[in-house]
């Protein structure tokens, strides 16, 4: 199938004030990624490798209000859309809740691009897509859903309407797949289970698995024999292993103490890290760039090898300028983790109790007062369900969020121990 791009760009430009719309009639508008309208600042256009101010005149309240009036309602995550398109509009608000800024992100359905992994998706294994923000994970997810829906019952769990677009009628880019919309971000894990129990899917497609509840729901779905296609916060398999909230997607990690004889037989120290259970996903695809992918099949064996400090063989696939897919093997460097999680930002958690839990656990962790300085956010289940700005921003940046059920010392000690696994030696990959 030849590559085909549908962007409905004229529809997005149609919600803009006339003066800004006129400024975007440029030859390179097909490369447009976002339009930023902030009160009192010049309107801005962002492209893949640069940005430009469209005008010296600042954006006014009236212009922001004009855009808001033309689009759909904003949800609890401050996102809205335009019916039957893939465009996403995100709002900035002041303390009173007034909208003082908008980010209009261009949504594009790119069809005919998954030939690079066509053999992988038809093996009927569960697949997890990883990659930095903006690299094309959701675009590939949508195209996989459309392809599989030709012959299978596919249900999409669509939290921010990024896969199937805004409105009750989904975007044609998802083909024959059905779509379940999620009313609030914190309910995604419940809708994932609902999809299995109510709609008999053969395949479930999920965008942005971001916390332990959603990871648990994904495992439940996989255990029922349903094929999963999903994305998660993280750029690579090694990142995922270092994320305590999501590591269960690839089997989890536990500390194991070996007997003297077994340690000698293995040639390791007595305390080692091992995979805890079978991975939820059989295959991991790391999207490096839009036409460069790293494919890791047999995730269970790959995780075992990385935890032993061994290199694993991975497949690198690229598409050249002529559209030809080139496949080559490459060695992946061993997994080495030395206090990957050190700085914790507690949200809704007693700092004094957390400090006591860290002291009693003798964990190499520090508490910080700003999420920007943190390696992980620790919060309560009740707080997480409200999805406050701190939590939402952390997840959007790919920062791990660990949820505890209560603010008791016992629960916090348990969380601290899980967050700070035993140290792995830099050279061998084994724990000291």
C-alpha cells in the first residue's frame, strides 16, 4: 500500500482567527506540528526542527475565546478536539480557571507505513511500542489497529481521543476497529477491563500505559488470551526495566538470594536480580525515528539476559529514501542500574513519614520539593484518581508515578523497598 497522509489541516486552521489563519498559508505548512496561542505573546508555529513567530502582534483574549467557541468541550485533562479529526487542543489556565493559552496539535493519519513491521504484527504476539514523545507511537498504533481490524475484532481504548479522533463517530483512520472512549484519564484501567468483559475483542489497543493500575489491567487482559497492542512511557526496554511503576509489563524484577552451591554454579554473587513473572508483552518495538525501529522479540529472554549483565541481539530496521526496508542485527549494551531512582517527590504523602520509611529501610533515596528535580513521584491512590496537574505533568514527561494505598508507615516502607532495588555492580551487571 502506498503511503497516504490525511491531516484535515484546513479544518484545524478554520478554528483560528482570520489574521492567524492567513499567516499560515505558507509552502511548508505540511510540516506543521503545533500552533501555540498564549495571551499577550506573539502566535507561534512549531515545525519538526524549528519554530517561528507568525506575527509581532500579541494574541488577545478575544482571539483565544474565538477558538474555544469553535471546538469541542475540554475534559478534565484540559484537552479538546474537533469532531472526526485527529487534532488535539490543550488549554493553559490561570488560577481562576480561565483559559489563557492554547496548544493546537496537528493530528495526521499516516497509512501504508507499517510494512516495516508487517511480519511482526501478524505473528499475533502482544506488542509494546516505546519511544520519545512526538516520534510517531500513536500514529503507528492507529495504523496497526486499522490493519488488524481487517480480519480481527479490534477494540481501541481511547483516553484522549488521539487514536480515533474527537466526537462520537471515529476517524476513518482506524478502519473497522471499534473505539471505547474514556471519560477521565484515571478511569483508563477500568475501561480496559470493560473492553474485555463486554465486547469480546481479539485485540485491544491502548495508548500511553502510564501507571501500575494500567499495567495490572494490561496483565489481566493478556492472561485472558487477548492480543495487546500498546504504548508506554519510556524510550527503550532498559528504561522500562528501570521504571518501578511499569516494569511488570516486561515481567517485573525481584531480588533472589541463592544458596552457596547455586551461586558457585552460576558464577555469580549470592544475591541477584531475576525476572518475577511472564511478561505482559511478547515483543517490544523501540521507535528511534519515524523510519528507524529496533525490534526485540522474546522479551522474556531479553530481560533475563539484561539482568544477567549480558548483551542481547536486537533487530534494527530502517526505511531508505526509496522506501526499501533494510534489516540488520545489532548488539544491545548490558543493563546496568546504579540507583536509577534517587530523588522522590511526594504528592499528598507525609514527608515526615516518608523520611522515616527511608531511614528505616536504609534506602539511598532523597526527598525533593519540586517534581522537576525528581526521578519518581510518589502519591496516594485517592490523589492519583483526581489526576492533579503535578501527576498529569509527570506522566506526560514520562516520569514514573508510584501509587500507594495509604499514608501509613508500613505502606511507605514497602514502597521505598520496591523503589530502590539492590545495587547492581557497574562492571558485571550483578548485584553487590
